[in-house]
C-alpha cells in the first residue's frame, strides 16, 4: 500500500443490490472502472449473477481475459461442482455469497458442510482464504475461519438509531467472543417506550455499563430539547426537523435542538462507534488461519 493510502479498499461489484432492485450492471463498464482505479483498489470481486452460476463463471472468465484477477464467488444453493471448480483452479482466495436472505439455521447447515468437507483439511485448518459477503452475524463470524467478511449492517444499525456493545463481566471486562448487544440510543427511536429496548429504559446497572462503554470510547450520549414552530421557521445551525413537512400549512412542526452532540442525536457518531466495535472485535479474534470449530455462541448481555 502506498504512503498516500490510509485504508485497504475492497470493491464489491454491487451485484446483490442490482439484483434486489431488478437492475443490471454492464460488465465492461465495471472492468473499465477497475482499470481506471486499479492503483487504489486492493481487492475486487467478480461481477456475479445471483441465481445463475454459469453466468457468474462466464463473467469470471471475461474479467480474467481482460487481464484482471477478480475474487471468484460461489453462492448459497448452487451445485457443489461450481465450488469444486474454484478449488481445483488457480485461486488462493474465494468468496461465498447469496447469504443475506437465508435464515441462520439454514446457513449453518450449508456452511458447516462447506467448511467441514471442502474448505478445511482433516485438522479443520483452512486450505484457502474465504470471504463472506453480507455477513456480520457474530455467531457465524466466530463459527467459521473466515479470512474476511463484509456487510452494511453496521451503518444500517446506526441509521436506525442503535449501537453495538460487547457483553461485560466484572472479572473479564468487555467480551467480544460472545453475542453482542444491539441497543437503541436515538432520541427518536420508537423503542424508547419499551422496557429494556432503549438506553433510557434499561435498569440502573445496565445503563451504567452502557454509559461506561460509550465514555471509554470517547463519546457522549448527547442531549436534545424540542419545540413546536410554524412551517416557515428557519432552522438554526444546531437544529433539525423531527418529521416530514405536513401537507396542511397551518400545522406546526417539531424541531430538535441539539444542546450537546452525541450518539443520541448524531447518526454519524453512532456510525463511528459501531466501526470501533467491529475493529475491537477484529483485534480480539485469533489471527487467521484458525481451526474450524462449531461451539455455540451464548446470547444475552451479561
């Protein structure tokens, strides 16, 4: 990586988003983009075709013929022959996709079979590097020896008003190898009325632990005030609308006044804190490669 680069870049083709929206991606435009930015892209995926293993393989060949080295993709539900083709080829790094809409129990059955019978040796050690697309379930992350995984859940969680927090025990501190807690902290989250679902409805002890984590990471909960104003009101720099503009011009609108910025009123800060959680999780894991194991991850907070 050059001195100017601050991060390693992994380029996803966007195939899943395109598939879910009923759109198509031009493979030659994708190839052109990669070639124009190849100096800053460290890894890029094949333009896979979800539901069509043969078309996915064809795209792999097209990209390789263009002098590229895309990360090949094998999807949930595809015939095992396509995985064997990758394992018998000249690849040291492959990816598994199509997992987003699949239930966790079904994924465990599928992944157990792949890692036990194809992706690890008799001792359970990986024989190839594997990337998991759309995967940040802690249970699945810790169950299999992934080399890498990705998902947008960290940012979706923040935008929906919640943050990830590791479990805590007095004798061990923060624990990252057990199921994490996802807790709502946004002032505008509808769960602020549900006991145990929002930081304001936690028990005194739970809230103390949550705030300790937030403060340890250098963040604040934040404070907001609210007022009703006429629709022609001009927002100050520290204000924002709480709701969409009503159709009736005579109806007043609620404004949030951010008295102290924090994770309760700034989604950007929640995003940052969630990134920190996953970085800490990564640091807590044993270095790859590690042996495939099937221990169950405990659920809960304490």
